[in-house]
C-alpha cells in the first residue's frame, strides 16, 4: 500500500508540475501575442489661420488648426480614449499660444485602425505687449517658428479577441508634437508627417 501511495503521489505531483509548466508557457505566448503596444502619432497638418480683416497678428481673434494621425497597431486590442485636450506652446520659452478641446467626449479606436484627431483652437498669446512677443515675432518673420502641440488624454486597452470584457486600467497619456511653422503660418515640409513623442504619467 505504501508503495502504491508513493507512486500515486509522485504521478500526481509530476502531472501537476507538467500542467503548471504547460500553462505557464501558454500564458507567456498569449502575453507576447496580445500585450498592448502604445498608439503611434504623426503630425499631418498645422496652420496659424489668418486673422480677420483689420486685426493685427498677435492682436487676438486668431486661431490655429491642427491634424494628427493616431494609429492603433495592435492586432487584438482596441483603445478607449477619454476626452482629449490640446495645447500649443512656443517651444523656446514654453509660452502658451493656444489651448482647448481636441475631442470633448470619450471615443473608442478599434484594432489596426488609423484615426485623425483634428482641432481648431483660439490663440491666447503671446500678445504684442508680452515679454516673449519680440522673440516670437522674429522667429515667425524668419520663417522658422518652433512650436509644440501637446495632446493630453487617458486611455484604456481592451482585448477584442475572445475576451472583450478584459481591459486595462486607465493610464494618463501625453503626446508631444514638435513642429516648425513658416512665415505664412503654414507647417514647414520638414515637419509634415513627423512622429510625435508620447509618454504616460
């Protein structure tokens, strides 16, 4: 009896270890195939819109328009986005140029798709009376105005293959697009299609 019990115990232990090993390998392979990849962002278009007649540049009532492509590279994972806020900064001094919503409501991006994020923001600075205005105006006249478009949102990854109810926690995400604008207010060719940095906080 002791011999049979020992053999049975050893067999059960061996089967359990094999089962754990196989389960671990399967879970590792699934994790490699389904682990979420961060979305990729590229600058498509940006322009400082001409002010209305009779309004000087820097005098208010101006707007900036932008368009950023957002690629979800995941094969089996969709992405939920919260409302997205956009900010434009004068890169040399991080002076606020414009701010506002890029998307005022939450939205969902399916797997393997590209979405365009577009917005039109009211210009709030720098004003002609601000300390940063001479440098800003000189860069614009020179045809190489350095700006930074920042998008801020929160995202959640959702598994779309088989277990659609599985999703990650919410993560705060920042997207930084560095760009150069010419004297006409349009995006310089070297900045068209430029990849944007993104990081989580």
